[in-house]
């Protein structure tokens, strides 16, 4: 029973955390305090729900408990003012049926967490924490940095926002340019975690990806002349169009080569094409999101893996590597090169990344290297790399796929083709 409650609380937090924290930030005016209050409410849920039962609307219950804790704190400080009376009034009116936070509160939360007083690294860490409900361990895996670094960034960000008295609000349009890059970056990371979860027993966190796409569409509407906002929407539309085909009925992953393309959402692909056209219409040259969207479009419109324009994808990755250089981009380029040119050339690219700090403790490099070694017939090395990758990933579904690939390699097969 206790284990079931823990799983339920975790599921509720993953689904509702952004709106819970956004609602609390709206009434307290403090993002850091809002997140702390929400966490305290989770602890109370773990204590009460096993005895009293799970409430009909868990999100409303958690929000109400967190609000009461805020009120208690203000009472202890003898700060019973208009803010307290307003919250108390709201709390009296909160019911399971009535609790329906305004969607735009989540966007305000993102803008607040991406305030210019914070470094870009702190913006990303804090927003991922308060908007997605990810643990510091999950965020560390996403960002390819130590857990202690993420914890320090989040703590420092909360203190900085409080010290600077940053209000919980959507900034005036004149302030958007200073925050937009951070907001777009965080929305992209939220979608990425939803598209391929870094941990847990699900291959896709569709709820998180859909929320990121919603936020992206709202942002694009707010800044219609910003090409990268439209490009990010295009990228997410293309990637989300494959959701129905990416997971089998038993929840196991279905890789690109095995997906039934008839199940891809053609309407969503069309929306992606139009969004990328709007980005290109600005005639400023493609930025990183537009280049990634163009790569995703190559996959989305291709009838099959074999008929995909892999040479164009390689060219786009080369451009992306110059616009936004990173080891992950180079690793992805190697995958495209393996199809367009051959695994030997791709393996040289991958081996050149072996000492990159970003890949320490990550499954990404050994998983790609294992695939390339298998294509070259270096079976024992390939199996070792795939099993290493399986041991490094925290996503149970991904680990199972890697172990299955390793097991499928014939133990007697060896040598180069």
C-alpha cells in the first residue's frame, strides 16, 4: 500500500507540479517559496493519504495544503495583512470541482524563473525543477553535469530571485528579448525530457512534451516576428507527430526503423512545415532550432528510412555544429554519417568524442559506439559497449532495448565486414 501511494504521489507530482507551483507562486509572489511549499504538501500527502484515502482531486488537495502552510508561516511572523486575507478567501472557495489554474500561470512561472538576474545555467536548472517536477538527479542527467552542481544552481537561483524581489509575472514586451533565449531553451529541454525520458519506466512522458508544445505555441503567438520561436514549435510538432508509433502496446520503445509511418500524425507534420516556413520567412538565416527542425522535417516527410535524405541531414548537422557547437550535436552527426557514408567514418567521429566531459557517466556515447561496432562486425566490442550503455541509462525501457540488442549479437560473429 505504501509503495502504491508513493507511486501515485510521484505520478500526481509529474502531471500537476507546474500548475501547483504556478498557482502558489501567483499567491505568494515567491517562486522559491512556492516550490518549497509544494514539496511540504507532498510530504503531508505521503503521511495522510495511506490513512485517509486519496482525494478525488489530488492537485487541488496539494494546492490547498500548501496554501495553508503559507498562511501558517505568515501568522507566525505576525504578518496578517491583505495578502493573507485574500489567500484565505481564495482557499475558502477552493473545491475539487473548482480548482482549475489559469494555463498562462505556467508561462509566467517560466518567465519568472528565466529572469535576467539569474545566470543561464541557473535559469535552466530552476525552471526544470519547478515547471517539470524533475528531480535534481534527472536534471543532472539531462544537462550532463553532477547532481551537486544542479542542487547548488537551484538553491542559488531561489535565493537570488528572493533577494532581487523578482515578481511573479509575465514581463512587459520590452523585456522579452532579455529572457526569450532562456525561455525557449527551457521549453526545448522540457520537450526533450518528454520525448525521451531520462529515467523511469516510460519511454515517453507525453504529458510533459505536450505541455512544452503548448507553451511553445503560446510563446510564438506572443513574439510572432521571432523566427526561433516558430522554429522551436516546428521542431516539437515534427517530433510529437511520431508519438503514436514510438511506443508498442506493452510500453516498449519502437525505434525509428521499425515505426509504422502510417501512424504518424500527418496534420501535426503539416503544422510543423508551416511553422518552419514562418521561421524562414523572417529571412535572417536559420538558427539552431530552425536547423534542428529542418532535420526533423527530413525524417517526417520521408516514406521510409531508406528513402530519407541522409546527405541533407549530414549537411544540416554540420551547419548546426557551427551555429550551436556541442558534443551531442557531433554525436548525432555521426549517426547520420553512418547511414550516408558508412559506419567506419562515423566511428572515427565518435572516438574523437571519447574524452568529452559531457559524456562522462552518460549512456549516449557507448550506445552509439556499440551500434557502429556491430555494423562493422566487431561483435564482442559492440556487446560490451551496449551493455555498458544499458548500465548507465536510468530509463528502464531504454536499458531493456540496449540489453536486447546486445543479446541479439551472435557470440561467434567477429571480424570486420
